[in-house]
C-alpha cells in the first residue's frame, strides 16, 4: 500500500486497504482490547480515519501518514499478542 500511495495510486491503495489492512485490524481488535484498550482504540480511530479519507477522496499525503501510524500500531499489537512479524 505504501508504494501505491507513494505513486498516488489511490484506487490501488484503497483496494489493498479494504481487502487486507482493514480486515486484519478487525480480526485482531477483540484480542487487543483486553491487554491494551488504549492501543485498540487508537488503531480503530486511525483505520476509521483512513476509511473516511479514502471515501472523501483525500490526498495521498494524509493517507501515507495514517498508514504509517497504523503500521506502527499493528507492529506493537503483533508483539503484544505474541504474533511473529
């Protein structure tokens, strides 16, 4: 998704987001809320903002920043939940 956003291919990035990233965050949300509710809430907020930005046609720069934060949170969640990278 990063490469697609870098090249400002918002349609391609949206496809990756809604078929992979979005679903993954829903899959781990319930598990994450137990050990770190604040992280789960932030991750949901970031993903929700990305949904809104894609729907609203926001530019790639806003989405790149959100994608970076989502990636950081997902890595932290992965470590917290004992998943390997």
